[in-house]
C-alpha cells in the first residue's frame, strides 16, 4: 500500500466545520522510527482544542489531529526494538502529525508495547486521561479519608480520577449536568455527585463536608471553576487542567487571601518532559497496573471508521454521553 486515508484541517476552527478526509502517501520510517498501522484512536477535549488553535501546542497547517492511539507495528525500527506485528500504544503529541490516519511513523521513544490482554479500545485511551489522573492524584498528596472535588465528573478523566482516588481511599465529590450520570459515578466510587444544573454546589458540599474539600481538580473553568474554588477548605489547593467551558475563571481574591488557598496549573505534556526517565517509567507502570485491574473501567460509547470522523464528532458532542468515542480501522 502506498497511499492511506488521513483526517486533516487546513484552518483552525470547530472540528465539525474544518476537518476533512484525504488520501496521502504512507509515511516511511527513519532509522530510529517505526511505522504503525493505527487500529484505534481516542477523541479527547485536547484534540478539539488543538483543532481550534486553543491548545498549548499550535498546529502547523495543514495538520492532522489526534494525540493518542494504539496499533500494530508494520515496519520495524533499524535496531529491531519493535518487531513487525508488535501491538503498541502511543501518543503523537508535539509531532504535529496526529493519529487520525491509517499509518503513522514515530520515534521508538514515543511507543510502548501493549500489556498482554489489553484491547486496542483500552490501549488507545491509556495515555492522556489515565496517566493524567494518576499523576494528578499523586501530585495532590491526598491521603485516605480526605476529600477531592472533580468538576466534569462524567468526563473520561473524571471517571479515571474517581477510580484512582478510590483505590487510594480518597473520598470523591464530583459535578455533573445530567441526573442519569449520578448513579453511574456513585457506582464507580464517588461518595457525592452534584448536578450543578439543579443544585447549588457549595450548599450540597457543606452539608456533607462542613470544612470544605482539600483539593479540587478543575476541568471546566468559568463560573463552575469559581464555585468549585469556593468549596475549598483552609489551605486547600485547586489544580486547573482544562477549560471545557472555554471561559476564564473569575477568581475571588478575598477567598484566596483569607482561606490561603492555592491555584496551580497542570499540563501533562510539560510534566512528562521535565521528569526523569525513571519517574516517567514509574508513572506509566502505575497507570498500566491500574488499567489492568479487574475492576478498572475504560468504557467505549461508540466506534466510527476514520472516514466518518464528522459523525464521530457529532456523537462526541452529544450531552450525557457515557464512554469514549473512538475512530477505528
């Protein structure tokens, strides 16, 4: 095969408007690279932010999209680190090449062998959300019995963070916007789930946790981020890692002063670049161990072929969705 299909965008904007499918030459690997036949790709908020030009890495147009995926090595690197047929998972963040294509070439440093027994559907979700969840829970230094508040609890990250926190004995309260998501997250391990469309967040939390939560992981920003900040206890800390609302968070200065709370940004790409190789391996190993547990859940809502990327984006945007939208080959 000399040609393949890939999803690209020639201008930044809403994915549904700017994405197109085209034929392109299959890329050939360099000496230290492998060629991978991509089998499953995960759609994340960061992918859509990248397409909008609102992410920390800017696209070099025309650009492909997609930061994480899983597949099978179709051409090995020169040293044979990954023989043909090896099942691998990988992130293409920073390469500007993107995973929403049939074939990709990547440095051997960006590729990891899939654990025995892991499906492509789980492996293509194994980086962005689970690694971020494990890294953030570790960074928070929360102890068993302490309280963590997650905004957007029904997001893929939220569901992984609930499970990681539960495995460490940390109590979780999270926000949703649909009542049908409540039981689902409670079954996953959340002690308290608040529908912020119907309930006042601070009131709901103070009824259960009078002093407030120790840590907030905020994926939303805007007004909800501000309300979550108001739920922190004295010396509490908020980690900001997303902006699903596309709105900046109005910060209550008095609250910051008198409660002496801290707001800190978190970006996985930056963290992975600055930690040592040993720390990175340890983080991936902890994440892999978590994903391979019998009770770990990495759900898929729907799967679409690459050529139906616009239908996949529509499914992604549907409110109240439980589970990931995947692009599969």
